[in-house]
């Protein structure tokens, strides 16, 4: 069956973006757009694509969830022995991408990932649903498994182990904070004449704003 991919196109008419409507801080601008994404009822508005470069210069992408912003950075959590964690240990430079397609918007963030302290990570881990805490213990993320049944058996075993009381945070689980150096805001416009503004952090720690051609 031929789908005719070239026929899948539409005009972007959700709105425009002008320099005088931008906040001087890209973090405040991002929070404004995120609030609008939530108010618009987007599913998974905090879902972001994390791009890394691993062994043999191999790029990798996966979707993770933004779990907060602090100290000027974007926070997410993961298994510290996962493919993405291994890649960030070698090369902390990463890219985050928020694809808010329903609003004809996207935000692209370039920066470096730094591991959060165990205290910071534990504070969040204790707020997770109990089943999610168990899953963090049960799954050796990115490692091979012979069958789904094995994974489920590991899950049930951990649930029995911690049947009573609080579940401690695994020492192989934690958070990362991505400190941005470049943030681009993209707003779709008609005729492919999209609005693009990029914030770049200068050596004086002041954000510079430029408009880019689409």
C-alpha cells in the first residue's frame, strides 16, 4: 500500500510569536508555554525527547518526563545504569525537545546534564506511587531480558520484599538536571514562514535573543 507521504501537510494557523511578546528569561517563557499546554488539555504536556550521544558517537533519543525545574535547570529521573545515563556520563551535552504539535509549537533546549544529589533524588522518589517505586527496583533498565514473564516475576519479588513499610530509593536510580545554554521557541505560521526565536547564554550570564529564519 502506498500512503503518499508527500500529501500529509497542513497550514499552521494556531498563532504567531513576536519579539515584544517574549519574556527576557527563557525559563519564564518556557513556564508560560508549559502552562498554556496544560490549560489546552494536551496529553503528556511534560513529555520531552532527550537526545544523547553514546558509544562510538551513536546518537540516541527517548521520551522522558519533565519532573520539575530548579537551579535554572530541567529535571528528570531515571535508572543510573541505563543507556542514557551511560551516555551522559561520557558526554553530558544533551538536547531536550518538547513537541507541542496541537499548539503548533515546539521548544528545543541544548545544555549539559548534571547528576542530582542522592538527597534531592530521594525526596522525589518518596513521592512516587508505590508501584512505580517497585518498578524502579525491579527493572535493570536497558539490559536484556529473556521474556516479559521474567520482568513481571522480578516485580512481584520486589513487591513481596518490601511488603511492609516505606520503599527505599535504589542506589542505581536518581535524577538529572539539564542546565540550558540555548533554548529555541518555535511557533508554526502559514506558508511555512514560521516564527523562531533562540535564547543563547552569553559569557556574562545574560541571555541574548535572536530571531531565526524558518
